[in-house]
């Protein structure tokens, strides 16, 4: 009963806040120009940081590096101080509700520019009230930036390619994002998603900013067998693996059980010729690893993960940043595709032959992909090396537009 009352209270406060702030935003947007030029020395930056996600941490480090200006003061929003890493900037909590903007509006009022990104803040697995609520929370700082006359930038952003189904929410989405001075997406698919929903502003399609990093190339190590690294997570249990596993639909449970069975058979067969290493990127990965009854790192840390992935010869990844860190290390990768962004990056690197849709995953499919990579290893590595050079140049050029 308490949960129901709390949800009702949050709903009323969120809708009430939106009803107040959105008309003010529309009026200011109509009267203002987004072409104003200002010197940016102080940024209030919003994203999904402090969430225990190594991918988000990598994104911020790479974006901060791309700005390439030491005298900028950054105030970074985080979700949880206990999970916050050493970002090297000032931190503040942005809250978990739309109406929490009251707690950070002063930071926007006193800054020179508002940044949103990077990551998949504008991506979601399926349209729902929950997805729309989260999108509004991320878009809210952009509304406040317009109200206070601050330029806003969306950087390193992933966006769904689909058209938003709800016409009123699509209007809100289009209006807010069109008020931004510049949007840099992490793939062409994301740019097309913005344009398809009517967003009209300066949009640059680039690549994920993490691909700009120069990771130390892995060193050869002695082993009688090559090593395959698996980066997996319980996709079919999402989002129920947090607290409400009993709410998991039977259809998803069966898909999960079949997926685990196919993984077990795959690993059993591959272990005859390869060493197998399980890579931990997020706490949810370990749920699946326990079912596989194999040794793994209990806690995810960026240093451990980067060291571990540099010690394998091939990666099988269900995580987007598993693909990115693989190609940065010039390691061939097979993607078990669970999101549009994974499809996009495999196409960008001309590695789509090694992409497996999660619903189509089977032992035979994976084994055939592994064999194909072994037979074409030299060509695959050449593709990755050439693309890395092109991508780094593109990213640096795209982000030079900001400052």
C-alpha cells in the first residue's frame, strides 16, 4: 500500500511539474535564439553516472578528454554517491524523479552551458510509461537550460531509431531537443532517430567517444591454447533480476533457460580447444555466471575489466562496450545482439557477419562464427585496425565543434 501511495504521489508531482515547466520552456524557446555564442568555462553536466556501470564511466572519461581544456569547471550529476568513481570533477545528485529539478536548477542558472550525455540515455528496450518517464528526467535539464538562457549540448548520445508512438510525448521530445545548440550522436542510426522524430538542430553523426581512447595494445602471452572471453548478462531476466524476479513472465523464463542451455553447450564444446574466461562488466553479469557454474570476477572494476579483456584472443560480447573495448584492443569480437546500438557498431566496423541476434542464438551458430573468425583472422584484424584510425579522426573532428 505504501508503494502505491508513493507512486501516486510521484506521478502527481511529476505531471504537475511538467505542466508548469514545459509551457515556460515553449515561451522562452519561441522568444530566444539558440545561436548565441558564449565562452564556456563552467559546465553543469547530466547523465547516468554513479550507477555502477563501467560503460558510463568510460564514456565520461573519454568525453572529458575530448574537451581538451584544463580550465573548465565541471559539475557532474550522479545517481548514487556510493557507486561514484573518481571522476575528477565536482559531483551532485540529480534525483530520480522529474520534479527533483528543484534541487539542481541553481547549478544550471550559474553555469555557462549544460551538457547531456553520453550513453544510451535516449535509447530504451521497448516503449512504455517507464521509458517515457526516464526520458523526461534526462530531458528536463535541457528545458531549464533554455529557460535560463544557457546553451545546451547533447554529446556521445545513443538514440532509438524508431518513431515515438505517443504523439504528445513526441512533441515534447522534438521541442526540447530542437532547442539544443549541438547534438553529437554515437552512430548514424541515432541521428536518423532524431530526424525521424522531427528534431531540427545541428546534428553530427559520429562514433562512441570511448573509441577515441588509446588503450595500450595487449602484449602476447604464453599459452598452449587461445583464450575466448565471454561477456554475458541475463538479458531475458531484465529488468526483473533486481528485486521482483517472481514477476518474470513464463515466456521470458523459458527463453532464459534455453539461452543458458545453449551457452553451456557452446562453452563445453569450445573449452576442448580454447581457454574460457568470463569477463565481469556489471553486477548483473554474475547472475548468469553463477548459473553457468564457472569461475568469474565477483566485482566489476574498470581496471580489472580492461586488464582481463586484453588477455584474450577473441571476445563474445552481449554488451556494447564489450565490443568497443575489443576493437580498441584489436581483438576480433562476436556480438550477441540485444540492442540497436550493438547492431550499429558491428555494421560500422564491417563485422556484421559476426553478429548474432539474441533470439537466434544457438551453439551451432556461435561455433560457426568462431570458426569463420579463425579462418579469416588476418583480414578481420586489418578491418579493425583501419577502422580504428578512421573513427578516431572522425571523433576528434566532431568534438572540436564544441569549444
